[in-house]
C-alpha cells in the first residue's frame, strides 16, 4: 500500500506541475485513481510540505509549494 501511495503522490505532483493549481474534485478525476488513495497521497505530500491546500466551500484548492 505504501508503494501505491508513493506512486499516486508522484502522479499528483506531475498533474499539479502541469496545471499549477487544481480543485480536489478535478484532481481526483484527472488522476483517475481511487479517491481514498488520492487523499492518502495528498496527506503524504502535505505532511512533507510539498502542497498547499486551502478550503473553498465544500472543495479544496491544491497547489504545489516551490
């Protein structure tokens, strides 16, 4: 499971590198992986300080931190 989380974290990184910013709902659709796996991978990236997440209503905006 840890390997899968790491792979999806890399997919998220590449997606955000191309799109600069994304809503969580669009990211889940764009990555086309299980929502729970995307959330675990985002948690990993957030804990490591690689992404910024800001709540906007019922969704979140996610941006890479450079």
